[in-house]
C-alpha cells in the first residue's frame, strides 16, 4: 500500500527532517529498490485523476491507486477506526471550483485533503483544509473543513482503488470510492442556478460585454430555466443596446411573455420580425407550429410569401397553410414550386412532403 516519491521542490521546502521521516516510513513499508525519492520511476500505486462537471462547476479528484493483490484490504490492510488517506502516497485531494454541498452539508470552493475513517457499518468522509501532506501521518482534526458520515455497500471486486462519478444529475452526482469488494458513496450537489448567475455577472464584465450575443445568451439561459426574469429582460435590453437584431428582440419578446406583459411582448415580436431575414421569418413560423400555434404561424407564412414571392421556402409555407385547410391539390402545387427552386440538399425532403400531400395527408405537426 505504501509507495513513495518525493520531488526536489518538496525536499527544498520540507528539509532534511521530513526526508528522514519519509525514509523511516519507506523502511517500515519495505519499499522496493526500484523506487526513488528524486527520480521519475514507476510507482507501485499509480497516479490517477478523475474529473466531472456539474453545471459549470468542476470537481477533480487527484489520487494514487493501491492494488489489493489478494490481500485482506479492510481491517487487515486498512484498519477500522483510524484516519486513512483514501488512496496511497500523498494526500488524496478533491477540488471544487465553486461552493458545493456534501451529503447536504455546505463546503466552500477549494482544494481539500480527502481522508476517510472506515468502520463496518458507517464511514466518516473528511475534507481537510490541509491538502499537501504525505499520507495521513500528520493529519490534524483541527484542520477539518467538513466531516460527513455515509454507509458503505458491497461492490464488485476492484483490484485497483478507483474513484467514479455515478448517478449524474443536472445539479448533483454521487462520488464512489471503490476498492476490493466495497464501495463508499457520498453525494455532491451544486446550486447550479446560483453559480451560473454569479458567473454570468463576472463573465459579462470582460470583452464579451461588447457583443450582442453574450447578453442574449445570458437572457436566454435565465428564460429557459425560468429564473430571475427581470434580470433576463435587462440582459436582453443590453444585447439590443449593443446591436438591435431579430434574435435579441425575439428573446425580449419571449421574456416579456413570461413576465405576462403581453402588449410589450407583441411590440417586441413585431420589431423582431421587421429586422428578420425572410428565412428567419419562415423558421420562426415553423417554431410557432412546433409550439402548437398554427394559426399564428399561418399568418406569418402568408405575409412572408406576399413580401418575397420568389423564394422557394415561402411556397413550402403556403403549402402548409393549404394542407391545414384540406386544400391538398393547391398544397401539392405550392410544394412542387418550392422543390423546383430549393437547393439540392432539400429536394429529397420536399419530395417526401409532396408524396404525403398527394396521398391527402396533412403535413403539419
């Protein structure tokens, strides 16, 4: 279980006394001659790192992987009731880029030494403010940032210790330490909305503040998540201030709708459509159809066709209007006009719609 590597900076920092202590541990652990304090040689317990992002929060576990080698790991190798480094060599460390909760208990962002106290029915998971020690030999409970208790569970045999992220959710994951035939899980949760909102405020202070897209993306996030709609409206207005476009006026319209400001939403929608290209108008109408607002979409299809009669996709829009009204012969004519002028990569799709219309099938969702 013991394997040692001490870097030259470590030696300079800690001095001869620490080196002698490490030598003592090395002797008692019977380190093989192939290992070195100063050279880069293979370790008995290989280094590993695993990371997971929850929302925009990064979690990284840095550890070394001891091997069971048919040994009695629990009790025989790792005794019950004593602090264990939860790996091999230096401290196992866990880093959180943002504040989290561990089993419901708050923990600030940062890097922690990860230790564990095993027992038959309950384990203690320790997050120590000291993350730079070698093993748990100098562990000090006064440096604990957090302790939680969890239940171990049986698992498939693992010769090499491993950490895995399981049960991933948008705002949480379960971290499992697995070794031999045991798994020790603990849940990490993130207040994703709070983290993202705080991050947006910081991000929008850099160069991204000078682009319309950054403010529009921020507004869209808040709108999609249905949080802080007043702030979403402010972001939409800042986007428009940078550059007034179809996209951000449409975002503003949607935010105003969510705020139940229907008249203001309609005004923003009209302004968005006035700024839109004919294709953007068509795609917007198709979006309305997907939201089951067919009648509103049909009005826009007709208006777009009246303004731009020579564009292929406006005929596809009119075909959808005719199809909804059961005018399948008229719909076939419009769709064939669309297919004749459409780019090659669209012709096969439109031909399929023509066949449906010829079979008297409504092509609208």
